């Protein structure tokens, strides 16, 4: 399959890898370099949007592990983040896995889509497990910002997603 996409740019190959959940192709693109992890298709969907929408879990983990990955890009039509798109996944276990991966990567649960809805607003009332995950992520984000002592003497803001 990687041969079919050989004539494409590495950004196009990355988008295709996300669509097809082609782990070999994403690894090949990462090794070759010369790509933008946050590149967009014509609709403003990044590889992360596409991996989420297609349930491409193998590729998703590679994308999220890339240090320059923006976990909160908004696409053009819906102003939806990957987290918004994850809510639409019908397979319950897959939806939970992808949402957990995005939240662990620091996805912002407060971003509003074109309808003015955050991911919490967009959840159906029966989604108690996902609602709990989002509330926990919000609580964790509040703790990490407000309750942890900082060694920064100059008052400059640090990264909230430092590697551990």
C-alpha cells in the first residue's frame, strides 16, 4: 500500500496513513522527515482529525507521540477538534480508547465547535462514563495549573504537557 502513495508528498502520505491506519506508512514518513504533523487536508482536517474519525488507533498513537502535534486543531467546516470527532465513534470501546488517548495527550475539553458546544455539551445524557473521563481531565488540568508549586522565578509560563 505504501507504494501506491509513493508519488505523494510526505504530508499527503501522512494523511493517507491516518485514514488507512497504516502504521508502516506513518513510521516510514516519520523516518524520512520533511512533513508537518499538523498539515491539513482541504477541509482543515489534520492527520489527528483523520485518525480519530477513522478509528485509526495504531497511527493515532504515533501522531500523539510526535512532539509538535497540536492535539486541539479545529477543522474548517465544523470548528471541531479531534476530541469532538471522537464523540461520534459508534463502537463504545474504541470511542473510550481514543478519548482517553486524546485526554492523556492534553486535549482541551473547553474548546467550542461552530455550534458553541464543548465536548461535554455535545455528549448525550446517557454517556456517563465518557462524561466522567472529561470531568476528571478537567479536574486534573485545574490541579496541574493551579495547585502545583512552580520553580520558575521569572514568572514565565511553562508547558503543561511536559514529558514524563
